[in-house]
C-alpha cells in the first residue's frame, strides 16, 4: 500500500509480486528490492518517481 491507495491496483501488484518471487535468483531479488527502495524514497521526496525541475 506504499505506492497506491487503490485496493484493486494494490491487489493486482501483490499477486504479480508473489508469483515472481519463486522465479528470481537471490541476486535478482536483491536488485529488485534495492530498486523498489530507491523508487519509494524518490516518490516520498518528490511526490512522484520523476524528478521535479
């Protein structure tokens, strides 16, 4: 729920995410988690993933 307050979007994302875990190596899972953390930090700072000009 950190990236959306829309339950339908969140549920669709959560199902997709859960299906992906078994297919990822430890390295790829670590990369994905790092990207998510970076994106979330940027969204919290800017209100969007895209930088403000």
